[in-house]
């Protein structure tokens, strides 16, 4: 297989990329230059309640099939439509729902653009998107243009232009667009959010976030990712292509977009070592993978400065042989809490980590109310220890009751913007780049998230 930009772009278009939206049929199309609704905002937006929530899922691979195991557990939620490129996936998941006594779902499959019919269906309130990266924004934009709320996997966008498309479409269509950042609902993350909200750490100063996960052999596999889409990104790009798992919780601790905003970013990447080394071991020195080479450095480190003077470090490494780590560290004027493993040091004794007994007491004291109320159900439902179920539960609860979502389109755009911004900075030898304010000043008066 030869990797180059032409085949990369062609495969994205065939899978249903942005170009296919220009003649979309029944749903109105919005271009970046056409947007004129300057006073629109999704800050604190409340849509009319949808007590009986009908969900259509696009993409039935790993993440989509997981959602299908969780969502039907939620009261007054029905999976009414399923879409995937492969008929056997749709049939398998539809049969699984039927076996669990759920209603029959509409089925869309067979062509790269068949997902559009799901977005156009009158039997869907929320479109749940679990497809490869390059399809997230085109699908989310079209679904909102068709009057649907959207939940989209991470990252929600891969370019700054796509980030603005999400924001402007959401504002104009007045439809929610939430990125499915499940790590914001982890038990430790929510405990730390609770501590920050209660001022335990004092004034927040610095956070550290990461996605460190050895995916080297999975990325090189010819079976794991359809058409090796994740590997193709490593061929074409550098920077941090997957920033949100660690970043989302840190932004919530710091009230980013809700009292503070990101100002600028500097980013540096190591050279690439791991993919080439592993490709050589798996396929040989003369293989297409080794000859083509990869641009994505093994370790990327980005530093963000915020308007209120805080800093955030974000790292990405999916090729080095290291244990999984999201860092998940937040420090302030009264102490620090960090993860992997969980540890804490609080005033007045900040020169050593708490012992196990003290740490257990801390976890009990600041356990988040959502985990206190629904943690057992979340663990039974599964999904990364329950965080996936709590994410789905909160999303459905807010839509069913007409409440603002915990994460809005501005969060989706900001957290995803690190993808292109980090690459730009790396290519400029680490020079800083300005981070757009997708809220257009709305961060100054926005309320903290409701969860």
C-alpha cells in the first residue's frame, strides 16, 4: 500500500467527507462565509425537552457498539436508527437490540453517503456519531442542518475551519453539539472537579493532561482501523492529533470557556521512532510502511497559557512502550492532586504525598454526587469503568429535561483546535500560536458547567 496525500484525501471523500455535503438534498447547507447570525450563542442554551429521546447511531465499530450496549439502559431512550458502511455490522447490532426486547431500528448501510438518510429521518432526535476522525465534522454539521442534536466522538474536528463550522452551524440551527469526552466523567476526574469547585486546592495554577497509550501495533494492523485511517494521519501530520481525553477534565477544573480562556500555545514534538521500528519488525525493511515513513513524532508536548495566568501541559504519545497514562494533574496555591496512580498533597503538609488511609478519606469526602448516586449502575453498565455510561446518562438527562449540556459546542471546538494548532507550532520550531476564542467573549459571563 502506498501512502500519499492523494490516496488519503480520496479515501476520506469516499467515506463521506465534507465535499459530499455540498449537494445534500433535503437539509440546508451552511458555509463558513455565509454565516451572519452574530448574536447567536449556545452558552447555557436550553432546547425544548425531549422526554422520549430517539437516538440514531452512525458508526458501529468499537465505540458505536459500546454505545449500543449502554444507551438502551437509560429510561425513555430508544435506538431508532443504525448506520454503518458494512451491512453485517448493522444487522448484528439490530438483532442484538431485538434480542433485548427493544424496538426495531431503521437500517442504513451499503454506500459511503447512506448515513445522510439517518440524519434526515423524522424518527431521530439525537445523532450519535462514532466514526473515524475525518468524518466527525461533516456528519455533525449535516445532522444539525437537518434539525438534530448531535453527540460526536473525539476529536470533534481536525482543523480550525471545521471547529468554526461546528460552532456556527450549532448557533444558527440552535441544536446542541456535544463532544463525547468520556474522561470528563471518570470517578477520579469528577472527584477532582468537586475539590476544585469547593476551593480545596486554592487558586488553580497549573494542570497536566495527556493521552499516553501504546497503540503502535494496532495502528499498523490492517484489520483494526478501516483502511488504516489512524495510521494515515501519522503519515501526513505531526503535532497532537488526539488531545481531548486529558485536556477536557483540566479545562473543567479551570472553568475554561466559563471564566477563563486559552490565549496561546507552544508545541514541540520528538522525532518519530516507534512506528518505523515496529513496522520494520512486522513487515520488513523494504515494506511500504517503512519506505513511506511517518511525520507524527512519538512524543508531543504542548503548553497553553490562559488569560488568567494559568498553564496547561498536554502530551500525546501512542507509539512508545509505556503504561497507559492521562496524567490528570491539577495544582493550586493549597496543594496538588494527580493521577496514575492517584495521589494528593494538601496544605499544610505539601512536602509528601498522603498515605493510603488519608487518600481513601479524601476520596470519600469529595466523591462527586453523580458517582455517589449512579456509580453502581455505571459500573454494571460498563464502559471504561462506568465513565461512558455516566456521560450518556447526563447527555440524555439534559436533553430529556431541556437543560444546558455539560459540554457545549464551544468546548468541542476549543479542545479539538489543539490538533491543528499544535501542528502549526511544531512546524514553527515551537513558536507560539494564538488560540481562537470560539465563544467570542462569551466566556466572560458564562456559568460553570451544571454537573
